[in-house]
């Protein structure tokens, strides 16, 4: 993708992924790598920071002789996600507006 | 790069971090390798351990610098008084002991001011008075000439006309001079008004 997701948007995407249900690091990484081209190496620091900020918690589940660490959205994380959503809608509207202006002007010039 | 090589490289680069941070990071990447179908593929996806370590170290440094901001702000300290009480005691004492000198100075300044005002007034009067006198004299001559001309009209007509002419000339000069005197008075008034107002302002500023 030509356009890349910045750190804040990546935070929001991680929170949104967890809103669908608790999941573990490898899954989140794969999902976001496929979804928005986030690099596999960038996810851990984000998860760790969100955990420290209290936006998500972890719990371990035993699976095939080892522990798998699951991440869960906290109420605080849900609140942050809602704020990001509202922000995104406004951001998208503004970008759309600018892009629409450009197209209108092009049409204007063509006539 | 194999899983073992990757993890060893990451561990050595994170060795400066607190044990808790190191464990959390290493655990995450161990799990990542466990979950992946192929360890080589996982290592390839993750990229260089140096790059990953740099991100983790960067994030930690940011949090450490950001932490002081989370501490509730200290209650604002009351502003320090600019001068100690002794400073004001000293100033007061100085004022009292220096009062003869200060009063003398103030008296001298007042004297100078009054003197200057008197000089200005004298100059103005010296300029205005001649013009006023000229005006009065000319108008008086005008009246006198016309009176004489009226008397001489039947007796010696050319003389009467001459007198009347002189009288009119004097009258015109008198009127002009009067007007000029009026202007002089007006300008003087303005000058003195400004002078007194500026003095008043200076006194107001002192008080």
C-alpha cells in the first residue's frame, strides 16, 4: 500500500482487532499485516505500550504444553477506541472533502 | 537466521532493559515462533533482531521520559516577595535622613519652574504690549483724523480729504494690529495651557 498507517492509527487498529474478541500476539500480527500491511516487527511495542497504559490486559491460556498469551480490551481501551473512531470519521470526512474539491476543480477545468 | 540465533541476538540487545521488560519481550517472540508454521518463515517475517530491539528500546525510552508528565503537577509555590522587609526599612530610613536634601532639591526645581514661567510671561507681554499699543494708537488716530477731516471739510477740502485718507490708513493698520494682538493672546493662552497641563501631569505622576 502506498499510504501507511501511523503509530496512532496502528494503536486504534490493534484496539479494534481486540474488540472483535480476545486474541493472541501472533494472530493480531498476522491479521494486521494482511489487513493494513503493518510490519510484523512493529506490533510488540504497540501491544506492550497499550498494556502499560491500561487499555488492554493479558491472560495466559495453556495450550499444547505451553502458555499462549491472550490480549483483552479493557473498558479504558474501549473508551479509547470509541474516541479514535469518532476522530477517524472526522479525519476521513476532511480528506474526502479535499479530494472531492480536487476532482471538482478538474471537471471545471475540463469544461 | 534460525530461531536460536534470532533470540540470542535480541536478548543481547535488550540486556540493558529492566528484567521485567526483557522477559516480556523475549516471551512474546518465543511465542511468535511457537505459533508460526515455520520458524524460518517467522524469522524472515520479523526481520532483523537489531531493528526490533531498537523499536523496543525506543518505546521504553519514550515511556521513561513521558512518565514524569503523569505525576500530578506540584502545587504552585507562592511567588517569592521581590524585596525583603529590610529593603523597605532601608528605603524609608533613607527618605527620612535625606529629606532636607530632597526638600531642597524639590524647592530648587519648583523655583526653576516658576522662574521659567515668569520669563515666558515677560517675553510674551513684551511682544504683545507693543502691538496692543500700536493698535490702540492707530484707532485713536483714525478717530481723530476723521473728526478733524469732518471739521475741515467745508473750509479746506483737499486737507480734509488728506486727513480722511490718513485716518482711514491708520484705522486699517489699527484693525490689523488688533487682529494680530488677538492672535498673539490666543497663542499665548494655548502655550500657557499646555505648560500648566504638563506640569499638572508631572505632579499627578509624582503623587
